[in-house]
C-alpha cells in the first residue's frame, strides 16, 4: 500500500511533484541517464563536431569583435566534400538516431516510470540495475510500438503538408494571385494581409493538430512498459480523453522553463568555451542533466491519468478513509468512559 493514496493532481502539483522526485533521487536519475545517453552524446559530439562548429562561431565573433560578414565567411561548409564527413553524417542519421529513438528513449522512459511508481506508491525504490532490468523486459514491445508511432506521426505530417499545399494552391488560383503575379501586378494590401493571417491560422492549426495526436497517443510507452498489450496507442487514447488541454498547458509550461534554462546555460558555455570539443561535451552533459525533467512529468502525469480514468489508488483511499472513521469511532466510544470515571 502507498504511503499516501493517489489523488488527481493539478498541473502545478504534477510539476512540483516531478521536481521533488528530481531533487530527492538526483544521483540515481543522473547515473541512469549517463549510462543510457552518455555514450550516445559522446559519439555524437565526435561525429558532428565540425558540423556544429558553425553554430558556435557567432558567439566567438561577437566576443572578439568580428564583423557579421566574417561570421558568414567562417561558417562550416554545408556540403562537405570529404568522405569522412559524409560517412559520419550517414552513421549518425541511419545508425545512431534509430538506436536513440527506438532503444534509448524507451528504456529511459520505462526506467523513470518504474522509479516514479515506487515513489508514488511508497515502495522501496529499485536499484539502478533493477530499474534497467525491468525496462529491458519490455524492450521489444516498446521499440516496435515506438517505430509504429513514429511512422504514424510522419504520415500525419505528410498529410498535413499536402492538405496545406492544396489549400494554398486553390486559394491562390481562386483569388487570382498567381495570374496577377504572372502579369506583373502585385496583390493588394488587403489580399496580402488576408493571406498573411491565413498562413498564421494554418500554422497554428497545424501545430495544434500535431500536438493533439501527439498527446492523445503519446502515453503508449508507459502503458506498454506497465505490461499493457502493444502498441498501447488505444490505451493512451482512452487515458487522455478530456485531458488534452490540461496536458498541453502542462507541457507548454515545462517547455518554457526547460528551454529558457538551456538557452541561458548554452549561451554561457559557448561564450566561455567557444566552439571547442570541450564545449560540445559540456553541452551534452547539460542535456543529460536536463533529460529527467522531461521524463518525470511524463511519468507522473501518466499515473495521474490512471487515477482519473481507472481509479488507481482508490482502494488505498477507501481503506485510509475507513481507518480514519474507525479511529473516530474509537475516540467517540472512549469519551463516555472518561466521563463515567
């Protein structure tokens, strides 16, 4: 039985509980992330160091009072001619990224989920090896489910792009924009404003649609890790009903917090260390330290969804309520005895 029965949590409570777990189990979480993602980030820095150097040259230029033209002239060639660079990029995109997406991310999510489960239910927290062992037991169902999820999201993205392009084409032909441009006439200000507003609305609609399916299906991974049948997409859809806007707001707040912190830290690192390999490795280390802050709210919100939709923890809550009622009855019965004395 858990030390404290689970109850539905607000957005602030989910984030607060996640940060509490991060502080209390910091060492175990960081060791877990280093074990899973450390070799990946190390190889990534070694393989893509030259390609990333252009990003850091701007800070070096500002620090050394270089002109903007010198920065443009100092960027790395985007079409590398050497076979080594081409081979490095191919290895990264076709070997390392699949390992990261289909292997490391599911294992990290599952391990974090089991740690959060132990915390929320007041159980003994498994050791690092036990967390990884439990995660590896569901490795193939999680990997195949992730592959299916990625294919579905790519398909949705392609469909959205095609629909938007068709809509633009119909609008351009129907409004006479293409004919006017071909004849040398610029569209009027009203048409330009309308077209700009339409583009903004379509982009916002695309992002909301993408986020909708990502959130509604995104809890497949903890469901499969908790021994639900793969791929777990239907389970995730049922768990997240009537919770989309709440979860969207939670992740929006989380993104702002984490990305502002990452932006400030990375700018400081680049300003001090330049575009050196040490700077790349230090930024990778920061990414490892931040990774649990992405995974913990994801895991905590999963159990919150289980409480809201399946009554997880309801039995513990009823037993606690009955125990408190029993204590009140005992105290009430003892009160007359004291008066008689």
